[in-house]
C-alpha cells in the first residue's frame, strides 16, 4: 500500500481559506481510487504541522495544492518534504499559469486539470517506486527538471469534455459541516479582466443535471447537508440544464429539505431565471457587480453589462425573497476617487444583502497580471513574494500591490477603509435576516481568532 500525503497549502489561521474542504484534492483521490481500487493507497490530508505529519505518517509520495497567494507556503512545504527524501507533486491554479516557477524541491508540476494526470503519474510510481524521467516525458500536462536541472514541459493535456466521466469527489478526508458546496460545471463564458478562474478552466463544460442532482442527494442523505452552495462561476450558463436541475430536485423530494446559494452575473438575472431559482430553493445569490461607475465597470468586465443591470438584478432578487449579495473591486489603474465613491454610493442605494470589497489584485493568467508585470510590480520569478497577492487587502495593506496610476497607496487605504467601515455596519444589520445566519457563530469565532493571531505577530 502506498502512503500518499496531501498538503493543502493554505493559511490555516485564515477563516476564508479554511471555510470549506478542498474538493480539488477530493477529485484526485477519487480518481486514484477508481483506477487502483480502495486498498492501493492510504491517504492523509493536512494543512498544518507538516513536519509532524511527515514523521508520523511516513508517506511515499506528497502532493501539494496551492493558489498563487500561498505559493510561498507551497515552496516551504516542498523544501521540508525534500529533507525527508520524498517526491513532491504540485498542482493547482498557480503552477498551471506559471509552470516556470516550479521549485527545485518539487518533483513534478501538474498543469491544468489533474484527474487523468495523477493517475498516469502514480502508474509510473506503483511500477517503479519513483518518477523516472524517461517515462515522465510521455505524460501530457506536466513540468519537471531533467537530468541537467533544466525545466522540461510536456505537451498540453486536452480538456476533459465529458465531466460526468469524472468520479464524484471523495469527501471522507475532510471535515464537512451542514453548509457545504459542490461544482456543477467548469469554466465561464465571460472573461473579466481580473479573473483567473475562467482562464484556468478555459472552455465552459457542464456536469449533467442528473449527475448534479445525484451529488446533491448524496450530500443531503450521507453528510446531513442543510445548505449547499453551487461554486460555479455562473450557475445558469446553460439555462436548459438549470431548469432540468430544478425539475429533478423536485422529483427527488429535495426541494424544501435543503437551501441553496449560487453565483450569477447581473445580465443573466431574468424573471424566468428568478422563478427557477425560487422553484429549487435558492435563497442567496452572489454576484460580482464590481463597480457603480459605468466606465470602470466596462474596463473590468467588458461590454454588455451596465450599472443599471446590476441595480435591476439586485432589485429583482430582493423582491422575490432571494438575498442578493455582491462583491466590488476598487483601485483600477485610472479609476478616480469620484468613480470609487460612485461604487460606495451604489452599494448604499441598491438594497443589496451582504457585500464585500477588494482592491484590484493581479493574478497570473489574467490581463491585469500582464499589466502589473509591464509596470514592474510583479514577475514570473520563483523568488517573488507571492503573499503580496493576498486578496484580503486589510491583512497587509503596506505590501499589497497597488495598480492605480493616479491614487497613492495611502489614498487607496483610506478609501478602502470607508468601504470596510460601511460594510461592517451594513453586514451586521443584514446578517440577522440572511439565510446563512446559522453559519455566523463559526465564522465569527474563526475571524476573531484570525485577527488576534495577526495582532500578536
């Protein structure tokens, strides 16, 4: 039996990062079990006490999953594992966009979707006890160091177009709560300038309505889920499938037993869609509304979306008893203070539910990243301080990347503070009528602990 340790390279003190299980790892574990059987591997998933886990578990292989802001953590983890002489596999959005940042402490980087790649890699390992370079060359979608230490990238792996062929993610290695989530698709038909997700998944692909509903039933009956969030970039991208999901949930007698939330784009919110959401029990919708200023909104999201559509979407959802939550982005390169205040004024007048605000952050794979790189603010260098990409601006505003050409860091900090102060008051008053109220004690405890730890550092 091969011992496989998975490291979820996150900030374990962060409430946001520990809120939900890493289903990416769950998909990979399920894929390995389907191919090799339930008894071929002994798995363990950790996000803290890495060295202690290595000493007690004594794994044969280690897999690390990381996003860009935590890539420095992933490198540190890999270096610890290297001291034990254990091969390290790295996957996730960061290494997929910047494979050239593969650390010398990492054996193989998996680029893009990993369900098929991990199986082929472990077939080599089960046969030889190592990852032989001559055999790695035949695996699509990876990067590794050759005998001379030179990075070698293989041909791209084709996208998995039939998502139903993937195994249901294995959740048995994670702590599940009554509020959990699942994916019903991969990709987004839109390309917001700051969004890495749509580019990571590339083409939009869907799990069938039948597959989605079967997974929902499993979460309700086997895991006791009472609230399920669909984490797709755009849940209603395929309208026919969306209405089929609603129909099947009724047939399975799930409607009324569980509440749902999902993400939409304002221009997809129609009377027909809202009726479908109510039919299936969606009580909360999240939207990236981004800006209350039309010029800035167009820069961020492209043409085809207006501030008025944003306002109308919030109003339609609210009038139908669905909480309309939103996120906003400030700090675009040429955004003025007045334009930023347009966004705050929009929030105050829209009647939305909970909201959050972010300072524009460059993520690898996006046009905003290329802009920041052209300005010399970021680089593809392995030694870059990746923690500067922390989307939670308040954690370290002194080192966060500022893309504005016309507003100083101090001004951005002050404007961000205005949003945060209003957000605190608004969200405190709103949470008491929010469908996720039951999550509040757990969230509040983790957030308080996170802030205390930050103050002690």
